[in-house]
C-alpha cells in the first residue's frame, strides 16, 4: 500500500466517518498550494471553505501567532489579557459596530447570535417568556449543533438527531412575501446568509437583502447576517451585505477571522444588543484567548487596507469571465457567485460534482462538491492570476471529454 492508502485506511479505522474527504493526504502547504505525503502538489481552490482567505501559512499571520506564542496563549476569561481590548475595539470598528462577543467555531458564534437575539427579544423588545421566534431561510447552513440542525432543511444534517429545538420558522430563501408573512410580534430575529455557501453559492435576487433589512427595521426585528463564509473579503468586499448597501444589526463571523491558524469566531453588534449579557450567561473557555486575538488582530489589519477585498473583486471578475465561457450547457449548466467565490453546476454527462472533483484532483487541483452536481470554487485571495488561470484550464480540460 502507498503511504496515502495506509494513512487513509488508518483514518477510516479510527476516525468517525462524518466526512467523505477526497483521497489526498496533505503534508504541507504554502500560499495557494498544498503538497501531499507523496510529494505531489495541488492548487487549493477551496481554501478551507473560506477559512484560508489569506492563504496557507500567511507570513504576517504566522509571525503574529509566533510572537504571541512566546508571550501568553490562554488565560480563560477569568482574567483580562492585553490583546482582548484591541481585538474587540478593532473588530467592532471594522464592522462599523460597537461590541464584540468572541467564540471559537462558526457554529458557536451562530448559537451565540441565537441566544443574543432571544435575550434581546425578552429584555428589550418585550416578547413574552419562551415565545421568541427566529425566522431562517430554507437551504441554510449555519453549523452542526443540535439547535442549528433543528432549523436545517437538509435531511442528512437532521435525521436521527432529534428532538429538535423549537422557536424557528423556515421560509424560502429569496422570497420576500414569505418573509413578510413569517414575521410576527414575537419574532426577535431574521437569520440569513447573505449568500448561501453550502447550498451551492446561491446569491439572492437583487433587492431581497435591502427589503429584508427594511422589513426587519419596521417590525423591530434584528437582522442577523451570518457572514462566516461570505465575509472578510471573499466576495470582493469586507462583507457580502455591502454589495447591496445593507448593514445588518449583527454580523456573525468565523472562518477567515482565524487566519487559517486557529479557530476564531465572533458576534458583532450594537451596545444595545450585545449589552444584554450579564456575567455567567454565556461564554467559552477558549473564546477571545490571547493567541486567537493576536491572529485576528493581524487579519483585521490586513482587511483594513482593502487590498484583499480589491484583489478578490479583480480576480473574481477573471474567475467569473472564465466560468461564463464554460457555461454553454454542455460543460457547465449554471454559475453563481461574487468575487473569488463560485458555485458551478456541472452538466450531467460529465458525472457528479464528486467525480469532477476527483478528476480535478488527478490534475493537481482541489475543489469540493456540494449537492450532487455542484462544485464550489473559493481560492485563497492571495492566489496569482497565473495559478487561477491554470486551475481553470484544468477544469476546462476535465470537461472536454
Ligand atoms: C454560513 C456558515 N455558518 C456557519 C458555519 C459553521 O462554521 P463551523 O464549521 O466553524 O462551525 C459555516 C461553515 O461552513 C458556514 O458556512
């Protein structure tokens, strides 16, 4: 057996089968490239589902992490530490908000948003106890906890994991009429991905997000934007909401905030909203730890210049131009997305998204399929034009036959 086969067999023997990874075993990575245990190189066109927006082992981020590793890495929130204030202040500033509540994973941050909205609903809006409702969209993906899968519409995510958490109402994504009629006096929040990533990079109809924004304002409901995958430069702006001039009441952030180094997530909102928490009501041992704050501070500094957002917008035009040329119905049936982010529906005669991903892997390009026929392309924003062109040429070659 090859080293790859041996390691995959051992992973399958001892690791739970909750993912179906492509059969590649990565040993090292740099920028937009990964190298496997056999020494083969692969262009990474997935970027850890946007967790690696700044590339693998980005020098600035690694240096910031190393410097912090030499000082202090964890205090728990029992004590203050000297990176916390700057992290909260600068992240709030980047978001145009006032307060931050740090966690670690994306799912934890969405859970935090749910708790925040409910408490705000009871304490500020005046919703009767236990009656708070949160409206979400069909085909959403917000994470894997029992509460979050309670409002998933994906049978694989839900089956056998009940009983489910009540208090959520699901409406079709992009349907304003359904959204309007779902809002009631007890609605505390609307929770949406401004672009649905896992669903296949679905961009809602133009005008939908501003209309939901307005509706939420009218009905005294919080508009919560889950920008865990769409945010922090991915779409060519800091936040996907910006494309339509929308400012939510709360951002939920994760993935790229950790610079591809450590899990860092956060809820960012106004003092009125996040001010509802009292000591003991919510928290996390690791949330807001010194190492996480140091890494995130570097990420925030990098985003502040706008350089990565511009790069994503510019290379994104190139990406979408090339993909549009493939979308002739014979090779690709549809392409969606913004910036360096695309969902590509493969014509059925070329096989499933998984099969196309495997053929791309054989050509040294890594992507990931979703929902049968779709592949997702989300390169690190640091990818060079040449590498992007080369990766797309491999896709064209795979779809040639
Ligand atoms: C929009 C969105 N929300 C939440 C999550 C969950 O994040 P995590 O996997 O870090 O828990 C994801 C992960 O893909 C996501 O795309």
